[in-house]
C-alpha cells in the first residue's frame, strides 16, 4: 500500500527533482502538492507546482499557500540559485489547473485519507505552521513531518553562518513546528514526529549528470528538464555535482535506510541578532526536554544517487510513452 504524502514546496530546481522522484516511486502516492513562497515568489512557485503536476500526470490537487513568512520581512528569494522563474529558465507549459487554498486543502486531505498522511516539507515552513495553528486536529493526525531544513553544528547555514535557507526564510514558522512536536513528545503522544534533513547531510548529497547516466540516455521530457536545470542550478556546485537538498528528504520517505538519524530535541532560534533561523540540536540533553525530532546525521550517497538514476529514468520512459 503506497504511503500517502503531501509535498509542501517552493519549486525550485531541487524541489522539481524531488517531486519527480516522488511521482516515480511506488512507495508513495502524492495526494496533494501545496506551494509556498521561498526560492521564488508564490506568483512563480504556485504555477510551477501546477505545471510540474501536469508534466508528471499527477491527478492530485495543487494548493496555493503563503506568499511570505509569518512575520519576518527581510528575506529574499534565491534567484541566484534557481533563476527568477524558479526552474533556471526552463519553461513548462502553463497549467490550466484551478489551485485551491493550501491550508484547507491540506486539512481536508489529511482528514479524508484512509491511511495516515506524511507531510514532506521542502520549502519554508509557513504553510506547515498555518496547518498547525488553524487546523490543529488535522495536524495531530499527520503520520510524520519530513522536512528539508536546518542543519547541525558541522554544517549549519547557507544563508548565514547559522541558518539554512528554508528555516532562515521563516524562522517563526519553523519554531511553530518544533514547538508542536515538543508538545506531542511531552504529552507522550507519538503523533506528528519530525524528521529533519539538514545541510549537514544534504550538502554531501552532490549529484551531477554523470551520476544519472540512464536518465540522460533516456532523453525524454524529464531528462530534458533535469539536464537544463542541472546546468543552471547553483547550490554548492563542485566537480561532483550540486547538492540535491530536497530529494534527500523525499528519498528518506521512500527508503528510510538511505539516511542515518539520531533522536534529539531540536528548537529554532528566531530572535537572535546573528543566529536567527538556527536549528539548535540538543545532542547532550542539556535542555532536559524530551527528543522531538529524528535528525539526519548521514546519507548513503551511492544508494541515493542510484535511486535517483533508476527512478528518474523509469519516470522518463513512462512520460515518453504517454
Ligand atoms: O537550503 C536548501 C533549501 O532551500 C532547499 O529546499 C532549496 O530548494 C531551498 O528551498
Ligand atoms: Ca525547496
């Protein structure tokens, strides 16, 4: 039985690969995609999410979420990494889908699903915070929140020395999620645990086209888009490729053994002059608070690269036939 997932996203080049990976994988069923402002503005992330759903023949609803952070007013899009359109200049046909309001959509999908829903949040957490605040009963029914965000002391930030983009963009929203998970842990409820896949892991998840030979050979619609985007994606570029941050979070849902995790208490600094957006992982238990998060500590890079190559090439073959 595939695991139902909602993908909350700010597409975004690495978001696009993660959504393709989900569409290509039998372990999950994408029951909804909700767009949030982040890499680029909502006026781009929402139509990008809809256009991707069309390309991937996903029949799930697409939601339009938050156009900016809860309170922070000094964050900017990541045009330098994803381009101003969010796909590095790759133009998909404009979707004709009607987008729904993201929060009631998320709540409805969670309440109506016959199986518990996993929320995979690969952008700023503004929509997730909205779900927790305005639909707390639905939020408590979430099987797990798997987020790409934050980091640990060996790699904390890519926006400041202390903060990763998704958390930095809306630290107050991230604090809502980790406070919610801390409350569930304190109440002894197993509900709504969080898996945090941070930079300490994702910056090691370097992928280049040399690691996707079967996809490149396939040459179909997914291959064309990914080849173009990989040439225009500027996140931690090196000879070994670029950091595929969001796909690691998605891969952890498909194949949990692809990452190693530790169970720790995590909170978010959202008022620091220099550290706003820092995820504070309490490895030593100083807080005395119960662990509220499974923190990704390592990734099996060959296994991750092979999963991407295998699944994306199979997806491409399917799209070519459609
Ligand atoms: O820091 C990396 C994260 O920020 C990824 O989700 C990327 O898409 C950007 O949103
Ligand atoms: Ca993202």
